């Protein structure tokens, strides 16, 4: 048991020890071979720090983000700013030479202090720049929310999830039905109003010469989906389906993910809010992606011709 494991505490309302969480993140990356996906890091921390399902369900004030995931994301950000980690476009995080040498809480505290100071200086420079700008003219109100490639990759997902939360339950079921059809399912039916043991619909997935009957449940939740909900859903599937599919706007606890793939039981595939956003983007359902063309004038080339 490491010092980090003995000291780490996640509370529902208190701000966690971020430098400690940064050290735990580095320990996780080391244990996972020097690199890992975000989910692998989260799962490792949950298991090795003994985070309960209740603690995994703690949410941020926006009612969407899980506190553990939120602060782990900040931990990765601070470590990257401190050149202790790096990440690829495919979402894989890795230790750098700097990060490999960091093994104490004092070292992560130093990075935390340094990055906070950089942010204060950046915020001050931005305020000074804003003061020198003329007041902007009032433009016509635009209810659309365009996102550029420079925007934080999480912004559009947060906005989309907020819109999904506003949908009526039956509308969300129809959206899920449309998504499954776009993904290749046939004979997709919504049965959400029958009270059929938590089953909201059924569809058939054809893979080459094989077909699978898949029952699905789609829920607009704010808190995390736990293992109990997965067990209840599987109970409704017994003797009826080859596979199950659970779609939610929120997230799944690690215990729920483990239960979904338990040996000897009907397999249940899980689609959380983040994955749902990616699928809606992929199939262009309520999401439009635009590519901005950028023209660069090569003045030196023109001079030398």
C-alpha cells in the first residue's frame, strides 16, 4: 500500500488534494507500462484507491461530470503543463522523461504551484488586453453554438449532453432508435411505454451471416449508472435476448462495467454520455461538423519566382 493510497480521500463537496491526485496519476501510468487510455487510468485509480460506487457517483455542481473523472482530468492537465505527461490525438496518455522521475508529493506540489502561477499571469494579461479593447457592438442573437478546432475538445460534448438532458424521455428513445438504425440495426422497435422490465426497445444486428437480437435500455440520467441497474436490466433479458445494450447520457461505475461483462452471463454493451456524443457526431444526428478552409499566402515563394 503506497502513501498515496493511504492518504487519498474523495468527498462529495470538498476540494480534493490535487497534487496527491497528480502523484496517483503518475503511479497509475507507471503501473500500466508508461502509457494508458483515460479509462484505464480511471479504472486503475478506482481499484487501487478503493473508490466505492457511491464515491464514483459524486457529481460536480453542473450535475453531469463525475467528481473523480473531473479532478483526474485536471490532474492530467497540470501534469502535461508541467511536462510530466503527454497525450496523443487518440487519447493515449504517457509519461515523459520528466514524469518518470517524479515520485514524491513535493514534486507534484511544485508543478501545481507553478501552473497556477502561470494561469494567474495569463488571466492578468487577458484582463489587461480586454481593458484596451473597444466595447463590442451588439450582434443579432444566435441560438446555434459553433465550435472551432481550437476549442476545448470537451466543450461541444458538454453542450450536446446539456441539450440531450432537455429532451423528453420518449424523444430520447426515438433518438436512440434512429442511432441504432444508422449503425446498422434493423427492425428496431421502441417499447419504452410497456413497462417491460426496464427494456425500452429491441433491434436485430446482422454481422455477416449471423444475426443477434439485441434489447436496449436508454436512460437520461444525471448520476452514474451502477451495477444494480445492470443486474436489473440483465434480469429482464433472461431467456429473451442474445445481447443487451445500455445507453445513457451519464456514465457507468467501474463495478457496472465489470458486471456488464461478467463471465457466464448475457453480455451487455455500454454506451455512456461521452461515447454517445461521438456516435451522434459520427452519424451526424443533431451534430454538424464543419471544416474551415485556411488560405496562406507564400510571399517568399512569389518573390523568388
